[in-house]
C-alpha cells in the first residue's frame, strides 16, 4: 500500500482515540497526563496528514521532498496548503500546536490547576493549556484530515 494511504489510515485511528480521550476518559479521570497525551497525539495526526499530502504530491511530481522536516513543512505551506484549502489561520494554529508540544517536551514543571495544564519553562515562563484549546486543536486536526481525504480521493 502507498505510504500516504498508511499515514491517512493511522491518522483516522488516532483521531478516534483522541475523541474518546477528550470526551470520555479525561472527564472521568481528570489527569494532566491525559491532556498532554492528547496534544501530543493531535500533533502526530497533523504530521501524518502533512506527510500524506507531501507524499501524494511528490508521487505526482508536483513537489520535491527533503530530509529536513522544516524544509518539507515550508514546501507544504507554500505549495500544497492552498490546493488542499488549508487556510493561513489553520497553518498558524498548526504551528501553535507544534510550539506548545515542544514546550511540553522541554518543560521541567507541569501541573493541573482548575482543569488547565500549566507548563513552566526553565525561565519560569508560563503556558496554559485549557480543555477548550485542546478541543480546538482536535477540531483542526479533524478538519485537516477531512480536507486531505477529500483531495486524495
């Protein structure tokens, strides 16, 4: 099977898991680890969609692929996003999510307060992740997946 189809199928499975974690698991357990896992998995869904788009476009010789992920993301943003009806706002949200996950990975302290995850960097800079923000990222990933499926079909 083509690699871009495998990425889409894996993204679809992960979307179902994230949906369950947001609407069933987290309300029952209320653990920060679940929210952090959700944003990490949401990022993975977006990466799989972007990779799928790039691989599909490469297959039809519309783009070149590189070993550098940042260069490939730039290619996606400049040459593919418009064709797949992905807006600049959605790209900005994708970048926000990527940045947030990176801060989580580099964070020394994370804690749950009033249903929000607070991430503190080494310089004690605070980032807050709310459940509503996580749901926005989830809706974004579902939207990008749908746009990817629509164009590739």
